[in-house]
């Protein structure tokens, strides 16, 4: 419901980013998502406070600055300016940009730490365990996955030092309740992950100070210690509102607790376990909701090395416009699931949705308004085609509001584009050009009025998503951008004064643009060669999947949640190129010095062939003999560990689990799988 009379507050935060200097589309995702929600809430009449900023302390930054031959502060100052430029470029309407190097933040973090210490929730002891520098996270041996950081898959270092500890374990029962008995965290899959992997696995007290580096907030009463970067970072959500360890600023106190902390899935643990525990210890109210979205994945090698800058948001925004980029991001991922970026899906979406559906509707309608009525259009004579159309216009605001209040911008956009699609169809069935010829002016006027109304309602509801374009659309109808939602029912505006406008989005030649993007990428590619470890670590981060676990499977669970629109279709002809055959395993052995590979001798009808398969961690050679499997028979042969592999056998994977795909009933080897 619109909040027209009393302004209710809405406090929304996105993560404060590490000023690492490598902004890619993924980083933009959360902030643009947050911006769409902030704008929508403002339109609904809320008093919105939208916070973002930078997380500037820690060993990682200290190391980077040293490598760059500068001080940490000078290092971050330059990068912070760049990220502010990015938000400006993308029309991000934040209320405050906080930096963890801000003096009042630093002082407040010191007070918070002292307060927790005085209360007995922080105590001094010795820390022994593992530390992941890139994630700035401590881990116990049992929390590691294959001896590596469970968040990013990178190597961890032994850490032993005197440290202050926060009594996290003490809050475990309350946090468990918060997660399992309220709607604090969404989507639900994350709840199980937090409860099973962390709380029920035993919540240990948390090391909250470091002595091995200096770039951070010094513990006021023990200056050799630096406050753990996550305590420093998470506190930004309250210090931004002036919280000084005791009180909030008078003018911003009303915003706490946060209504929504928005972020990607890898930092949910910090926000739903550590952060509530700190707030509990400070006797502060808890945030209302934490929403975790998935990752924007950069398909295969697209994001790596030479092609890294293809997804530089500055490049994409400069070439295709900020709204094209915002729109792509806001439609890229279904709620909670991952999405995959490719240049092709990006360009195709601009062409299909923005240029064809939206652009054509506005241009065609504008042209007809001017051509038939000099641009001035009022009500005319209703017709049989109108009922469904006007009902859809009437319903749209409610549908969009429901999705946005559920924090699902992707779904909200789907609804808006359903109306745009319906309006295009309405033109095709009412055929205004025929009405003009037959002289049915009253009917023609009504048809154009209905279309203007559809464009007005869709355009207004597009303001939070693509503000610049939506402004142009409303301008073409002779309307101003409303501050609030206004009357979004059919008939809300009685008379239109329409003018023609230029195409909202030019039609892109996808092939040519892909080439251009490739050239830009090559031109901007980083020249330095990364170490093998760095490359592996980057890959691990790019391919991070559900549940903090690094998947060894080629496709991840979340991928199954792609919407129809996200999927890249192949034609039946494409599919027919793949020859799938049933094969019988005649013999099987381990491949020397390769712990994942098995060498299989397969019978495929009359033919015998060798295939190397990466299933050794899931099947023993003995188990394989006699099995019937599905073989991709016409895959180009490839030499692996000196063995020519002629084909690939199919498996199904889910997280760490991998099982063979086999025929459901007995059938001869060589049988076609179709
Ligand atoms: O974690 N897809 O900062 P960070 C979607 N400083 N979102 C992505 C993404 C991708 N591929 N890559 C990054 C930190 N993000 C801490 C946060 S908050 C108190 C401290 C987004 O620079 C996503 O929101 O590593 C993710 O949670 C955030 O960037 C992490 O940014």
C-alpha cells in the first residue's frame, strides 16, 4: 500500500566494498539491486535511507598498498573516488557513502569494542588456528574444506597470536532461534546452510583482534591490537547513523534497526551470525531482514585474463548506456539463484526487451498519437479488445509492489514487460492504421488512449529500474516524473499531449558488438601475468557455488533455477549434432599420477574405444566394470595424461555428489540415446 500520509522509514544497506580496484558487473549487482528497492520504496512514500560505502582496513589492503609502493590511505583514497564515480555513472541514489576510515566511524568502533570488553563479551586469550587473508577470516581446522578456506577455496595460513575473543558461542541459542523461528534471513536455503554448517557444528568464540599488521582500527586500551576487520566493517551499519558506542545521532536514530541488509551469499555468515550477536551484546534491536542473492558468474573463461575487462561496468555503461546495464543486472538473476553473464545474453536482452518491446511500443504509439490527433488524446469509444488490456494495466502496480516488497526486482520487471508485450499485441489486434482509414475516430482515440495509459503506468513503474529512460518515456507523454506512485490505475490521466521521441535504445548488431567488446577487452587487458595460484584462486571465486563449498561439478545447483529468459536455447538441429550412445564398460583402471581420472574401455555396439573420465573420486575401477553408461560419441578426441580419450560419459552432479547417468532398463551397447 502506498504510504501517502505518514512517512515510514526504510533503512537499506548494501555491503561496503573492499576498494580492490577491480570493479566488475558482480559488484554493481547488489548496489543497483539496492537502488531499485530504494527508489521503489521512495516512490511508495517511505523515508528511505540507503547506505553504501567502502571497507578499507585489513591486511589485504595493507599488502596491496605496499605492493603499489604507497600508504594504505593513499591507496584507498584513489579507489574510493573510482567507486563513487561508478555509482554516479549508474545513477545509484544512496543517502550516505560511509568509509571505514572516516574518523567518527573509527572512534565509534573503538567505543563499541571497549563496551563489549567492559561487558565481559570480549576477553583476551591466545588464538591458534587458520587464517584466510583474502577473506580476512579465521577458521578452525574442522571448518576447512580440503584444508582450504571454505569461503573462497584459497590456501590458509597458520595463525597463532594473542587475541581478543568475542563470546559468540554464548549467543548461539538466540541466533538459532532468530534464524529458524523468524523471517530474518531469505532465501530459506541459506537458513539451513547457516544452521547446519555453522551453528549446529558448534559456534566457537571469535578472534576479534589481530597483532600481525597495523592497518586497521587500534584497540583503544591495547594499541598493539587491531580490531578484526569484520567487526569494524559490520559496525558501519550503525556508525553511519551516528552510533558512537552509546547512542545514535538524534536525526538518524529513527532509521535503526535496518529494514534490509542486502548482499551476495558468501557474506551471509557474517551478517546472520556474527552481526546479530554483536547487536545482542550491545543491547540493540536486530535488523529486520537479510536477503542474500546469488552470484553473477562469468561463463567459463569469459572473465579471465585477457577478457577481464569485457565486463568492466564503465565500458558497458559508456557504450550501451547506464539503463541498459541496470536493466540487464536487474533481470539477470532469479531470487537467490546465480546468473551467468555472457556478452551475447547481455546484448540480446537489450535488443529484445529494451529496443524491440519497450522501444517499439513507445515509438509506434507516439507516432500514431501525433499522426492521427496532433498528439492530443482523450477518451473515445471502448471496444472488445480493451477489457483484458485495461485490467492488466489496473493490476500492474499491485503486482509490481508485491514483488518489490518481497525484494524481487527480476519478477517485478517480468510483470512490467508482460504489460509492454500485451500492449504491443493490442496494437496488432486493434490495428489503429485500419481504424484511421475507416474513419472510426472515436475508436481510434480510445485505442491510443489505452496505449498511452499502458505506457504511463509501465513507464512510472520503470522509474526505480531504469530512471533515465522511464523519465524520457513519461516526458514523451507530456508528463513529469512523479515523486510518488500517484494514480496508477487505468484512467488516472484524462488527457495526453504526446510528442514523438528518438528511439530509446538503438538496435544492436550482436555479432558486431561482440567483436567490438572483444577488441575493447584486448585493449584493456591487464598486461601483468598472474601467478598460477592467483589464477586458481580467482577461478575459485568466480565459480563459487551454494553452501560455501567449492563445487567440483561442472554445473551448480543454482543453475537449475535459471528462468526461461536466462536460458540460452539451442535448436533441435544443434542438439542432433550430439551423438549419444549407450556404452558398456569392459575394463577400467586408474590413470597414473591423476587422482581424479579413470581410463575406461568401452564397448559401443561393434566398436571398442577408450575414454578418460574424471570420476575416480566417486567410483572405483571395480565398480565401473559391467556398467552401462551414456557416451557422447562424437566428441573430438583429446589427449589426457598421454591417453587419447574418444568421447565423454555423462554424469549428474549436485554439489559434491556425482552419479553416472545410466539407461533405466537393459539395452544393448551402441543403442542410440535420443
Ligand atoms: O565482502 N555476483 O566486500 P567485497 C554478485 N567488504 N554479487 C557480487 C559479485 C558477483 N559476482 N561479486 C561481488 C566484502 N559481489 C566486505 C563486505 S559488509 C559489512 C563488508 C557483491 O568487495 C556482493 O554483494 O568482496 C558481495 O556480497 C559483495 O560484492 C562483496 O564485496
